[in-house]
C-alpha cells in the first residue's frame, strides 16, 4: 500500500497535478478497503466465498467508499480534509492503482493454495 501510494505521489507530483495529495489519500483509502476484502479469508479467494459472505464488512467498505467520495466531491468538506475534486481520469487512475493491493493478496493466496 505504501509503495502504490508513493508511486501515485511521484507520478502526480512530477506531472504537476494540483490534486496529487487527494490522489494519494484516495489510493491509500481504496487500497485499505481492497486489502480488508482480500484478507477476509486466509486461503480462499474472495471470489470463491463471495463478497456477501460478510454483509457487515461489505457494508463498511461501501460506507467508507461513500465517505471517501464525499471528502473529495462535497465542496464544504474540501477545506476540512484539504482535498480537491478529482477529474474522472484521476479517480479512475486511483481506483486502478488501488486494486494492485487486492490483486497482489489474491495472487499470494492462489500461490499458497497451489503448494
């Protein structure tokens, strides 16, 4: 998660994107949510058990996602959290980068299941 966040920071900051801090914050938040979904089971994939295997966890993840979007897109929250609205391309990149953590954990579990 730290590595993905640092790569996001380097890329956004080096291209002079004003929203680089919001992008890093979003990648870190979304990575955490992907991670918690991936580690829900030690060996089995989330796809094997299904995301509805723990509706409370899924609800918490969806609530966290909604709150993250609010910190980005609700203008009155921007000064409180020091965020700026992201473009659709920037948000899409954040979502894509944050899935790296989820995919990495799922690959690790797949490798362990093969042994």
